[in-house]
């Protein structure tokens, strides 16, 4: 019983941790890497920008772990109210988002390693161009679309089960639509996803504290 009662709070903490780590990573990457393809390699030769990118890509694995924990405990909170269709999309899109986020990070780390191995050749090589385009495609085209699908399925589940406030569910649907249409066109729009997860996590945490750590349908009786 004690472990079951702690799951909403665990979800909130994991979601907050994921949101903060991913937002820090996105901001560092956006500030350090130029959007202009002609200037895209300058961050490698500038120490400050290279350090910022290195910090960003090393934070992402921890953000991914927190996100997996968030998914797990949210499903646990749903319990018997879980809808099989939306839960499948919820779980699948969440796992695909993490996989693509990790894949884009791995390619970025490979670019940094190739620069350290041959600084004079790395930026002008075809491998660099391929790696950079692959990283941006995985992150901005595929991962962000999967985050939009995750938000749609989460919002649909929330509207059915009311695990979060309805206005948050409708906001999630609106943000998901924006990400589907403009994910790789509008600067910093990718921050909307972790920001929404942050607000949802705070909402779950506040509800948990108001309920005294007890999930709906559970009891504090020692005999439960």
C-alpha cells in the first residue's frame, strides 16, 4: 500500500526533473549551434559553445531516464481506468520520443568526437554534413512529432479519467497541434513540450498533497 500511495508524487518529481533537464539542454543547444548551415560548425571551434553543447548532450540521458519513470508511474496511477487504445499510443509515442532523442544525442556526441580526432577536417567533411542533418531531422522532425502524439494521447486519457485538470488536457491538444505543424520552423517551440510536462507534473504533485498522498479509490486503513 505504501508504495502505491507514493506513485503520484514519484510521477510529479520525475516529470519536473525531465522538464528542467530537457529545457536546459534545448536552450544550451539553441544558443550554441547556429541555425545557418554555413555557420553550423563554428560552435566546434569556439570553446565556450562547445562546452555548452557537451553539457547539453550529457544532460539528455538523465532527462530520458526521468521521462521513462514519469511514463511508468502515470500508467500505474491510471490503474484499471486505463484505456487500451490510448495507453498503447501513449506508451509507444513516449518510447519512440526517447529513442529518437537518444539517437540524435548519440550522433551529436559522434560529431564532437570526430572534431577532437581531426579538427582541421571534421567541419568541412561530408560526414559532418550528414551527421548534422541527421541530428536535426531526428530531433526536430521525428522526436518532436512523437512528443506531439504523446501529448495528444495523454490529453485524451486525462479527459476520460480526469487525472489532471481539463484545461491542461485542452492546452496539451493545442500545443501538440502546434508541434505537429511548426516543430522545425519556429525557434524554441520545442520548449513547449517539456514546459507542458512541467505544469502537468506540478498539477499532479499539488493534487497528491491535497489528497494527503492517497490515490482516488484507496484508503488509509491499515487493513486495506
